[in-house]
C-alpha cells in the first residue's frame, strides 16, 4: 500500500466510523474539481514559500462552510505534512476504497458520441449478470477517435468493440496476408 492509499484508507475508516463516508467522498471530489479548475490556488497550496498557517487559513476560508469538518481537518493535515502533491492520488484511492466498501462496480464506457439509453440498459444488464451482488456506476466518456462502437473498462477488464480497433485489426490482417504472399 502506497502513501496515498494509506491516507485514503485512514480517512475512509474515520468517515465510516462517523457515518459520513459519502459526504467525505463528495467533499474530496469538490476540492479536487476546484483545485483542477483554479491552478493559482493549487500553486499557493503547494508553495514551500508560503507558511502552512497561511495556507490553512486560505483553504478554510474557501471551503469551511461547504465541506465536512473531517474533510477540512484531513486537508489541514495534508498541508502540515506537505502531502498536497499526492492529493489527486488520495482522491482516486479513496474512491476505490469507497466503491469496494459499498460494493459498487465502476464501469467506464467510451463512445464516439452520446451512448444510446437502450444499449446502455442492455450493457448494464449484461454486466450485472456477471456481478449480481454489485451496484453499477457508469462513467461515460466521449472520444471521437474511436469512430464508433464502444470501449468498456471495469476492474482489469476491457471490452473493445470500437470501429477504430476493428479497422486496425483488419489492416494488420491485410498486411500479414500481403507479407505472406511476398514470401
């Protein structure tokens, strides 16, 4: 277990103990979103020149009324220990542990355009058939480079039914046959 995972696991354990695991998860997502959108704030919080007390005050003034006290205290700890640089990894690890603790399977679907609801329902029932004890959470991504079809990722599995992959495979097969003809 790496450092980010240890921080995330400890935070989740405390949040579960206080019955606020989902609220803390939402807090982490909110903080992460704001830090991603506001690079200046991120630079200030990571700066070795600015004293930790000043960083804590800035962070508290921005977030105190919007997040749980546990989340605020946790972020303060990260500031004091100079661990802000691994915050994104902590958020990802917390999400993984949170999903595991709540029996949620996160499924990432990549399509060239918005996914058809009826196809999504079929896919959901098919995946649910393999994991009947899991709740499914779908994340849809749009990537025009796959040209059509879809790519599904969950756990260490990938189901690639994209047109781009089919074209690449067809090209390789044609090249292989051309090569075999020459020799």
